[in-house]
């Protein structure tokens, strides 16, 4: 699903055309709804342990958005069933040279998506973001190749 489909911001003709023509497998259409959206990144959800105040604030904002009475537990301490050292045949190392072309496509899409989200989507009254400055900084990394730091070291 595209964020554009949620009809939280007006789309110009080019944005609408791009969305509709982007994927022939799953037809796209605008699906307006009356619900607000709490938009976050996985980095905000999981935190990095360096800023417990920021992490607490995120959990508190999400709790209030969902109208929960009890606070969330620290999600970093919750066991994840998909976290282990097992390898699977479908595992891929995105930093491998054979995926350079795919990675360039993903990085380009990351830059396009982050720009649209930052310039347009989060300005909607129906979109809620915790710590908008931190959210902006995180989205600006969507076009940065995470493999470059591995190759330099």
C-alpha cells in the first residue's frame, strides 16, 4: 500500500499517475478514511539505546495515540522470534556486489519516498509523528547507502 492511497494530502496529477502505474500486480486506488496515522520508523520503535528520554517519549506518544491506559514495555527487551543466527537459502547480503544494482534502485526509491513524506505527508493534520526533528533526520538517511561504511572499514 502506498501512503498516497490514504488520501491524507492532495495529490497532483503526476503523483496520482505515478502511484497508479507503479505496479501492475496490485491495482492502486485512493482509499480515503477518517483515521489518523501514527507514522514512525523502525529505528524509533526499537531505539538504539543512546537516548532513553527519546525512546520513552516515543513510547508515550504511541501509547497516547492508541489511547492505551498502560505504558508500553521497553520493546528492546522483548524477545523477537525472528532474531537468531540461523541462515536460510533465501537470505541475501544486500551489501554483496551482485546486489549493487538492486541497492541503487532501493536507495533511489528511499530518497524519493523520504522527500515526499517530509515535504508533504507529515504536514497533514491526520498524520502524527513523534519527535518530528528526529524523524526527519532518520528519513534523510533513506537515500544513504548503508554498505558504503562497510566497504570503507
